[in-house]
């Protein structure tokens, strides 16, 4: 299953360490993909890209990739890798954040 969306959006930013809030119009493109690999395995991916309509340098992207395994009725193991990139980070902050998570959970 693949879903795509896009269009205009309005952004309100409150950057850490800044007294100024930013309001801006942007273009947004997003995608989500889901694919059952086997009976107990599921691969999902999602991403979103924003481009400011006022400032060409003001861009951002967030993406996440998940692999989930239902190893027992109601129980799952999930591996997640995610990235968040900001073309114009707040002063003192990096432009890219990464997150890796291994989790075990129960659905009820």
C-alpha cells in the first residue's frame, strides 16, 4: 500500500532560544508505504518534505522506517530508524537528528 499527498500548508514555528515566532506558507509532499513481508512481518515507511514558499533555504524533511514482527499473539518486536533534517536549524542546534529504537510491545 502506497499513499501520497501534497499541497500548500501553513507553518508556525517557535524555535528554542529565539524570542521570535515564525509564521510561513510552505509546500508539503508526504508519502507512506506499508508492505506485509510475511504473515508476521510488516515493513512501513513514511516521509514528509516541507519547502518554504518565501525562503528557498528553509526546507525540512522527516522520515521513519519500521520493521515489525508479531512473534506471538498480541506481542510484537519493532525496529525503527528515523531522521529529521532542518535546512535552517535554530542557532546552536544541528541540522540533522537521528533516532534508532528497538522495542518489544503488547497489543490489547
